[in-house]
C-alpha cells in the first residue's frame, strides 16, 4: 500500500509518500518540504497570513514533486492522509481542501490525522528507497507498544503513553508555553534568528550552562510541564545584567548584551529547559515500563536533550531522524497508512473540516 501524506499546519508545506509491506515498519519513498520560515524571520515568528499564502503557492508543486521522487503516479496511490488539526486555521485549510479535492477527483480514501499524534509515527519509518538511503538515518526496527512518547515542538510539549496505534493516554502536557515556543521566545530576547531552537543550541555550544541560575517549575500534575516562568526568569536576569528595570522592553535588550552573555544565557536556558523534559520522561519510563520510548517533534532535534536522555534513561530511546523531527508529510502518511491497515474510519471528502484547537 502506498500513502500520500499532506501537512500544512504551520509554516511547512509538506507532502510525502510511504509504503507498507510485509514487515512491521514502513518505507519512506519521498519527503518534500517547502518552508516559509525565511519569510517569517523578519518578524521573529510565524505570521499566519504569510504562512497560508505560501501554502497556496507551494502545495501543488510539493505534491507533484513527492510523486515524482517516489516514482509513483496517481494509480499507485492507495490513500491520502492529511493534517486537520491542531494548527493555524488558514494553513490547515489549504492542506485539507487540497486533500479533499484530490480524494474526490482521484477517487482515493481520505484519512484525517491529528498532527501531534502523528509526530512519533515518523519513527515507524524504518526503510527508504535507494535514492534516499544516504539522506535519512532511520531506526532498524519500529517501536513496540506500549510506547512512551515525548512529543516536543513549537506548539506542544507532552508525554503520551500509546497502548497501540490508536489508543493512548495523555500523561502530562505543558500548562503554558510549549518548549519550542520558549526556545523561540528566548532567542528573540537574545536577538538570535528565528526559529529559536537551532540558534539557541548553536549559541549554547560556546556558552557556560551554569553561568546563570534559572528556576525549574514545580507543578501539581506529575507529568506536566511549564516553560513560561523560565522564559520570564531569562528576561528578568538579562534586564538586571544590563542595569535595566523590569519595564525595559525585551525587544531592545539584545543590543546591550555581549556575545559571551548571549551564549551563556542560551546554554543556561537550554540546560534547564531540557532537564525539565528529561526529569519527567525518566519518571514516566520508571512508572510505566514501556517497551519503547520515542522522542519526537521539532525539539527532538536538540543534541543536549539527546545527551541528557541517553545519560538518564535505563533504556535507549528511539530518536526521530533529525530531518523528520520538524513538521513533515512522512509522519502524516505513516499514521494514515496504519489507519488504513487497521480499518480505522475514513473521512468524508465532501465535509472534512479543520480543527485548529484539536487536542490528543
Ligand atoms: O515540530 P515542529 O516543526 O513544529 C510544530 O509542530 O510546532 O517544531 C518546531 C519547533 C520550533 O519551536 C523550533 O525552535 C524547535 O522546534 N526546534 C528546536 C530545535 N530545532 C527545532 N528546539 C531546540 N533545539 C533544536 N535543535
Ligand atoms: Zn509539529
């Protein structure tokens, strides 16, 4: 079975084709992503209207390229999976309307996929076509259930226990900002480019993680996270460093900071943010004894997170391939393919609606 996955929940227009076979893992045949991140850089964050307009421009060429790279035509495609939430309304609409139109005109079953739920399914891709073999480093076998997933990105931070493909329990989630969002906001304060995750980790390489003492949030929910207090602590510490009071606008702070101060704060912030994620993941792993632990979402690309998890977990986690951590169509196609294989309900191509606030 070959599946086309379409993803447009934020600023990445993505389409991919995956194939199921006799083995448990799936094969990645193509994975095409056109990002509008460059256009948002000047604004320090995603501008929804610009993202939606870019999706309209990129959607058709991205799908055509995904078919071409997979050496597939429409006759080869057995189903279409699309992200219907959560995400930006205007962005989701472009993907969903495209998938609905294709499902009707090409006469294919349509599957609606929850974006957050799909992130860990990128690790079920265990093979590629020969053309992609050097591009991706995939796990040799797929995760097993029960699977504990740490899903961390710009829009979500949660610990989820998957009993099987479609039954899961949300163990904990962020009470305020997502961890990726905190990386993005701290980067903005430090005057580092958007997206903040990669720029903070790069700056952190030259910084001292113990230079600034930042607080770790204590929460009632055993597996819940909070990152907004940490972000505020970064701001207050830097205002004090620059002899400014707490009314001083965060946007003007960066020009008073030396590169050394920026690097030290990047390293100190990253260290505490990552520790928070690692502490709870270890706690959940000890309590639930999952067969597999999967680390997914944009922040899963963070090397400090991987280092601390490798050090703290008794069992080696399965990390998403670096290029499949941030948003992509492959994870959507993968979950859609499993939905079809396990006879999950198909969506109505005449009425499928977006669900921007969808949760797990
Ligand atoms: O999964 P994703 O592409 O989009 C959402 O679903 O939100 O994740 C994007 C987020 C951004 O906040 C970005 O700053 C963060 O992932 N990110 C990172 C790294 N690479 C991307 N955060 C920390 N370290 C990284 N290396
Ligand atoms: Zn995502």
